[in-house]
């Protein structure tokens, strides 16, 4: 029984425009540290799982970029989706191939665009989850200890201890992104975690759960396994559903490991701003920036020097061909700019 890693790297990263573009989305950007988000994800668990036991599921347009970023991952283990169908099809596709090679495999599934500051703590938890999956079966997720009532994340409600271990808890239920008043009550209760979207389980159990709860997906993946050359026909017809909704919310034996690991999904400029060091006036910069009598400004530049005089509470993102000026509380709305560019036919600023 070997450990296998499945990295999900198919996102478009539209909320990170203008840094993220159609042909160079967020997972390939160096937003935190010195490596791209994708490279950091692979490197983070290198002590547990090697490149030969790694699969990456990405968009067909990004296969070569993934291969260049992760040259030691076998090229045939980089799967290119002709169309995004959410996480359940992505994971099931990789799992089906892995099951043929290693029917007793245990899988660690990680998104490619998360930041984790406490890497060693995460390694301990990942090791524990993989070991528990091997020894006991079941589905394991990593619950992030919440720091505030976030409305952009899903939540996991804990129940009692599992296996007599205070660091492994049974899951009572999953809660999709709640309104603020509900999030405040959940965080105050101490019984909820943020859903990190990271999982561990046996490959056979995952495929059996797909067969039970998502029979159409199961049939489609089986057809794909029999006829891989028909991926352009089969994959777009698969149901579009997340692994959370499709499997984790319905499965038996679901467990959560509390994870105080300095985690952020880096989904918006607001989340990136939280990770940048700040000066005494609360200003943060990645790239050349000058602050004069300004407070709580975040400047991100991929080229031009950006300067600020007498302003506060502002995000500015600059690239050689585009500038985004953003109120900190509107990070989720960057997609509206992307849509406006599409509607206006200004595709040169999207590529």
C-alpha cells in the first residue's frame, strides 16, 4: 500500500486579475514565498510522498506549464481536463487510474493554491490522516481553526473523539458558506472549523463512494478508463459537482483533524494582503512601492513602481498592461472586471 498525492490545479484564478490571466492563472503565480503556488504545494509534502506517486489534474491548456513547473512528476500523471467539472470528477479520474496501479493506495488530495505557514505541523497531520485511512478506513479532512467569522468558506461541525484520540474528531455535518450572523454564532460555539478542501482516504473507498452517491460520475469515469482517448467526449458530459457535496457530506465514517497550521486559501487579494508583512502604518508591498502619509495600503506590482500620497484603506495591483484599484471589502468582485473585459471584447487583457 503506497501513498499517493493528487494535486488539483485547474482553477482560472479570476479574482486575481490582472496578475492571473487565462494562460497563466493563480496556481502558477509566485504570490507567497519564492515558489509558485503549485510548486509550493508539491514541495510541502515531499517528505511524505515522492514525485513518482504524484498526479496533477489541471486544464488541458495547462498541462505543459505543469510539466515545466514539476519536471520530476511523470508526464502521463498530469491529467488535462478538456473542461472544468469541479473537484469530484477531477479526483475520481485520478483515483481510477491510481487504483489500477495500486488497489490498496491511500490518497492525499490537495488544492494547488493554498498557503500553509506551519508546514511541519501540517506534515504531522497529513501523516496521521494517511495512517488512519490505511488502518481504519474512512474519509479524513483537515479542519482549520477559525480566526474570525468568514463568510467565504464552508464549515465543518465537529462531534466526539474518534479512535480515542483528541486530535481526531467525528464530523456531524458540513455547512456551506453561511451568512455573517450564522458564521458568528458558529465560530463563537467552538464546535466548527473552516473546511480546508484537503482530504485523505483509501482509493477503493473513494471509488466505492462515487459509485454509491454519484453513479453517473462513476459510469463516466469507468468509460474513460476503458477508452482514455475519448476524454474530449466523455469528460465534458460528467456531472459538475464538488467532492464535498458529492461524497464527503454523504459518506459514512467522516473525520476531521483540527489544523492550526497558518492556512489560507489565498482566494482573493484580501487573503493575500493578510499574508504580506506590513510597516508601522499598516502598508504592505510586493514589488516596488512608495508610501507617503498613507495608511493600510496594499501595493502589488509586477513591474512599475507605484506610489501613494495621503490615501488609506486601498489595494492597488499593477502589471505592465493593466492596473486594478480596489476597495479592500470588494475583493470578491474582481470577477466583475474580468466579465466586463469579456463582454467588451478586450481579450488582450485577459490572456
